[in-house]
C-alpha cells in the first residue's frame, strides 16, 4: 500500500480472496549468491512506496533477531507514480536497484508481460512450493505464461467506508455503523447523506476527501474495468467506468468534496484537522489514517460497509530484481514477510488485509480500538470474499492516473465532465502510445 496507495496503491489489490489454503510458515535466511556476504553478514535493501507497515509493525526487527547478521534498510517514496518512474529508470540502467522492490498490483501485468527479464524468477529458490499459501488470483497475477514467479503477494484491498463519528454527531447524522450501512446501501444513498451533512457540517469540513478517491472505490467493485480478459483496452466503452466517473462528478457538482489531492501534504494534514467526514477505505488505509490522524484521532473514527456492494482497491507484491546484489537472501526475507503469521501480525497492527489464505483465518475476529472497536476482521473479510476477481491489464495504473487527474480538474477548476473525459482519453493515448 498497500500504504499509499492509489494512487499508492491504486488499481486494485486483487479482488476475491479464496478462503482455502495450507498454513505454511516461512522463516530463516539462506546462503547468499553474492561474495559480499561471505563473512556471514548482509545488508538487505528494501525499496517501497507508501507505507507497507513492516517497520511500524516491528517485522524487520523481528526478522533481524531471527537471522543474526542480517540488517534491513528500507527506502520509501510517498507517491507510487513517482516510485514507478524511478524504478523504470533504474531497471533500464541496471543500477541502483534494491534487493527487494515493491510492485503495485496495477503494475504487475507490466512486470509479467513486459519486464520478466528484469526480475528474478523466484521459482529458482523454491517459491512454487508456496502456491497453496495464497489466494489463486493473487498468485496467478505474478506468474508469467511460461511459469516464472516474479513476486510474492503482500496484501489485497477489500473496501469499506471510514468516517468520523464526532463530525457526524455535530451534523446531526447517525453514527451507528450498521444503520449507516443501510442508509448508504447505494451510492445515491451515500451522496444523499452527504447532502444532509453539508447542511449542518462543522466549519471547513466536507463530506469526502476527493472525487478521485470516490471514483477509485466505485470502480473497484467491477471485474472488468480498463481491459477485458483478452487484453483489449476497453475503458472508453466500458459502462462501469462511465458509471464510476459519473458518480464522482455528481459528488463534485453537489459540492461534497474537500478537493484534496490524495497523498499531498494538505491531504495528510486533513486527517487530523477534520477536513472531511468520510473517506473510501480499503483495508490498507487504516494504518495510514492512524499515522496521519495520530493519537488524538483514536475513537473518533469508525468503519461501515461500503455502499454499492463489495469491492477491492489495491494490493502489492514484493519482487527481487535480477540485478539485486543479494537475491537469495532477498527471497528468504520476502518469503518470511508474506507468510501467514506475518501477514496476520501486519493486519492486526496496520490493517493491511492478507493475501495469504492461512492469515485470513487467523484475523477473522479482529477488532480495532482506534476505529471505535470496529470488527475489522469481519468487515474486510466479508468484503474480500465477495469482491470480484479483477482483470488486470498492462497499463491499468496509467489509465487510473489519467482518469483521476482529469477528475481533479473537474472538482478544482470547474472543468466540464465532457471536456475532462476528453482530456483523460488524450492523456491515456499519450502515456501508453
């Protein structure tokens, strides 16, 4: 996340999660394929985007304790788009790559279909033995047609709606999560409740953060979005994309958005300032909210079922570049980080919903005191089971970026929906050629 993630983790961290699998523990560090670690010590570099939560959850420290001589150093880029551009430059030059690189789910088709020569086939280290540990959709997305395994899945992004109970109370709205789920069972219901909020909202507080995030969560409820199963680009004629776009524009026309760029400093500050009352909330967003809202936000947030049905937004992979210095040790690290035990710990501490089937069973009863005791294991578990298995395309993330950029023009500059759509189409054409 993925967190950020849209954006940071943007296009969806794979849909449906199949609740069947084998519990496999993965632990330990193997011998290096680099002479630099002949003395028994190795520094593993990990380069990620957003906030994957490993450091915050104490997993790096735990791994170092289990594997004396291993030191983990992480670098982080806030925005996934910036991260991907930098990664592409380094992959092209073959230098400056970390031992472990994060890959957003919206990029994984690009890795498997266009860049398989740049990433290590993890099957050479025995990764094929881990297949039953992961949901089928998550596993297959990182596997090439000829069977190379180019990444291990971290999380998926089942969706809910996070909201500020204190702001709801001030505006005279109900705060019970089950009652709200009924009132906003549809997206029209969600926008109608937003209209009610607007009438009595606290000063400088909007209904939601941005229409870009609204678009992302609505389109996350669809199986086919930007590509069909044959690999054809279909976003222009896909009614699901247009419906998600229209819902976002409707929210903008109603004046319900705080008009904040996701992942911007202003957006980060808004979590604590109460600048918006609701935010579309894939599971990985929980840790991000905690980080931005801080201790003063504890108990002010809650989580309810998503309007319009189950959906998925985001999810990531950990991969090892072929040019990495310590490929074998890097594999052992990502095997351990993505094992059921560690994925369960990460969810309990940061909210990243597991892609490991064994971990999903472990967190079914989880609750989160920060979010008013919300039964996060049940809410996100039910969403994961009901979410569609999404079709992923080579340029998913590029299409998302252009569409959300254009929606930003609608909400901040008053650009017409029609003109913004044409701008988005031109942007997609320029990016993907």
